[in-house]
């Protein structure tokens, strides 16, 4: 989730964006929706793997800046925003700005974390984001969790502790970066829910890339180091394409299939992360990472199950 940007955004947000991006008469085809959501998760995993590779030789702030800059260009061209400038109208510009900063914080901390941690480790900690969202949705949105959801939240937190094992000499100290990325992303998701009802989703997608781009331009330019080769240039420019294209097909997936059907498939991202970590970096996740990941995923799926039960009644 992290540089995952819109991947954990609420279903209403993704659905509204999809209706703006895909013709209204597009039929719902759940199988294609599942294919696209799995492909979107692959894009986000490739983004993390590319960032992990690049920050070995380039300043993380430079990679963050180019990631958002290329994403912004991609979104502007794909959605042809010059034809509909009204999508940027908002009654809460301050919250839009803070939302963009929250996304920036999530991406920045995540790119720092991948310098030191395996991709599976960073992803496992990011999976705790929905639990933080559930916990904060009560005081911020008036959406209070019941006892069973709180139990699932606590179990999910235990799963994160199994992965990080603070004070036991297990996880690298840089796990604090992943925790910071997860918290920033949780607030990003909450701010998205607060804005979704009265703001254009396409506008929100572009603003969420524009704010970090502008904020990171001074640092990106001042710390600029020219990539060593054409291959490194290609990787650097691909970061925004992975993020932008991933968001786009994520939106379309929610147009083709209902969010409750798609949500469990986002957990397949851990499979992509483990695979890329092994293929690109030779990383093999340890047993504690696997056990903790299983606990976190099980807790998330239980929360999803409870949400579906509540909606039925």
C-alpha cells in the first residue's frame, strides 16, 4: 500500500473514479476486474522493487521526486485534464493539500525502508494500514468499529509485532521507516474518504501527484545525480509509469467488479513482493516474516468478511 497510493482507498473513491474514466455502459465483468486488480498490485510491487534498486546509487529524494513527476505527466495525458478543468474544484483545498503531503510521506518513508529491508518485510508492515484506518475512522469519520473488528485490529497489530520483533534483535532498525510509511498512508486513505463525497476523483488523483511533485522539486533538483546509464534512466522514469498505470487499471477494475470481490486479491501483492525480492535481490523471507504476514492477512480478510456481513444486514 505506500507508494501504493490509491490501492487502499475506499471503494466509493475508486468506483467514482472508474465511472469518470470508463463509459457508463461498460458491463460489469468480475473476472476481468480481478485480472486488473492483480496486475495493478504487480505494478505497485514493481515500483517498490525499482525504487529499492535505484536508491543504492541515487538519492532517495531524487527518486521520490521523479516518481511523482512522471506519474503527474502520465495522469494529465491519460485523463486529458485540459478538457475538463472543473475536476479540480474543491471545497476543502487545505485537506487536499494535506492529503498530498500524507502520500508524499508514505512514499518517502517507504523508499527509505526498501534500502535496508526486504520487499516482503516492508509490504507486510504496510498491510497493517487498514487496521489503523479502522481504528481512526471512529474519531475522525464517526465510523466506530465493533468489538469483533477491534479484536481483528489487535490480532493484526500482533502480526506486525511478529514481523518487526521490537527489542528482540529481529527486524532491522529501518522497520521504523515502514511503520512511518504505513501511518502516513493510513491518514492518506482517511483523508481520501473525507474528500470522496464532494470532490472529483480524477482531480484527487492528479492533485495527489501534483502536491508531492511541487514539494519535492527543490530537493530533487538540489540533490540531482545523473543516472549512470540508459538502463538507470529507464528505471527512474518507469517509477511514475508503474504508479500511474497501476492507479489507472485499479480504477477500471473497480468499475468492472464490486470492491468486496476485489479486496482479498490485493493481498496477493505479498506474493509479487516475495517473488521480485528473490528474483532481483536474492532475498528469502525469514520464518517470522512469513508467520507475521499470515497473521496480518488473516486479520484483514476477517475484517473484510465482517464488512460484507454488516452490509448484507
